[in-house]
């Protein structure tokens, strides 16, 4: 571990130009393994900050590339225009970076957290996560958020000297958005805040809300595009109704594609503006003097109560009309079954696993199987199902 300096040991450290005092300071970033001590590099940084390094490690990871072929809501092969986990992660990063720069937070750290936040997602979105969690009941369960941390801490193999990517603590605490107390006890320092009720840094708080803004809005766009959501039904959402009135007043009737685009940008703008105004006011009130003070304060990043209520309403609407739409849920039910069958098959026939994963399964048990399945893309999972004679109907 890098030595943690107490405040009195720390040399006077002027705030890096442009960053607010409560922003994460890359000069104080700590990694799990001190790379100077283990001889990976001679000095801390030549031309990139520690958080830029983290972002770059994430972008160059195998898990990041696989996001391209993982489901967000629509199964990966259903159409080239729908979001995948990769484009979702890029949209989260875009929103989070814009807000970070405006509020003088560390944009590089925000970007790193946003790009990494879904690295642990299974194939087939939440259906895959639920299936794997059921398969793993009795073996510690499966949770995609914990898995994202596991990917960057242990599963990536890019360094001779250690497993994982050896990311900074600040990035890792941002990736671990939620965690049970039982799990937190197993995670050491990064789990500590779930035991004593602390908050992560502002960059992490921001990335989490940028995720909500991104997925709620793009699911509306994808749902409209797929013809599963109807504009008339969406009008029950006050936020949508207001945006639609604005579009109507400014442009009158628009062709569907442009109308959807206008709606999307107005919704995102309304949510981002509310987030900035509410959070900037909270920052002014609490005026945290440092990232350490942020961690001790109640959560600072938030929507206003009115916007929060609208976001909750939007999520409930999407659950009812999109995630539980028969066209989506029938495929998700099959995806759930396919992933469960894959787990059971490999469990009963480890010889059908690739050598590396068979050995890990023998040494580490079911967790190794969960790691292998969670790492799969939609299309690879389907290819494996075909190879092993597992029935695919709706997803074929
Ligand atoms: Mg996400």
C-alpha cells in the first residue's frame, strides 16, 4: 500500500489550477500496489495525472471492449441503433464530464468512474445479473456492481507484477456504488464507508447520477425507436409533457426521428441543469474544504426534490411500459434461462470450459464460473449455448 500521509505530514499542497478544494486531487491518489516500489515506473507521472492513467487503463482493458456486445435493454443483435453497455458508458461519461468541468471537479476521475461503472455487467442486462445471482445463491451471490470492482481489482490480466489494473482508491470507491454490509466487511478500505455511513467523493456521487440521467433518457429514446413506447403514453410524465409542449411551441409538427431527438436533448438538459443547480447550492451551503470533508458530509450531489420525484416517476413508467413489455420480457426470460443453463452445464461438465477457466473452477469453485459467465458478451453466450446444445428460440 502507498503510505497514507496524515494532514500534518503532508506538504502544503496548493489546489491544482482550476480544481475546487473539494475536488479529488491526483497528487494524493493512492494505488493498491505502489508502482514505484514494485518497479513498474520510476516516478509518479510524466505527462498524465494518476486519474488519467486510470481512465486509460480502463479504456485499454478487455472488459471495456466487451461492453460493445452487451445488452443495455435490447439484446445486442436487435438493431445497430440501440444502446449497448459501451455506448451507455460513453454517454454517462459525457454527462458526468460536462458537470464535473462546470463545478470544477476532477474531470479525469469522473470520466474513469463513468467508463468503468458497468464493467462487471453480465450478458443480457439485468436478466443475466438475476440469473447469475440465483445460480450463485449459496456461493455468495452475484452483484454486477461488486463484479465491476472485481474486474478492475482482480480479473484483468495486463500486468506482470499484479492482478487487475491497480486503480486508484478514488476510482475504486466510485465504481463500488452500493454494497451490503456483509460484502463491505470483506472489501477492506473500499468497503468501509458502507459500514460507517460515509459518502464517496463528489466525482463518484456525480457519476452515479449521470448514470441515472443517461439510462432513463436513452431508454425512452430506444423504446420509442423500437416502437415499444408510444409518445401519447409518455405524456403522463410531467417532464415529458413539458418538453413536448416546448417542441410544439417552437417547431410545430416534426418528423418522428427529429421529434425524438428534440425530446431527448430537452429531457437531458432539464435533468442536468437541475442536478447542477441543486448540487452547486448544496456545495455552497456545506463548503467542504477537501475531499475528506466531502466523505464525512451527507451526500451533496442530488436532484431537487421536485426533479427527484419526476425521475422516480420516469423509472416506474419505464419499468411498466418498457422493461416489462412482453416483447422485452419474453426475450429476457429466455436470456435468464440460457445463462442459467450455461451455468448448470459448465458446473456438471467442467471439461467443456476453456482450459484456463476449468482450472480456476477446480481451484476456486463457483465464483470462477460466475466470473467466466459474467465476462461473456451476449453473442458469445449465445454461441456457447448453441455449441452445447442449449435451446435458443427467441434470441436466435
Ligand atoms: Mg450504467
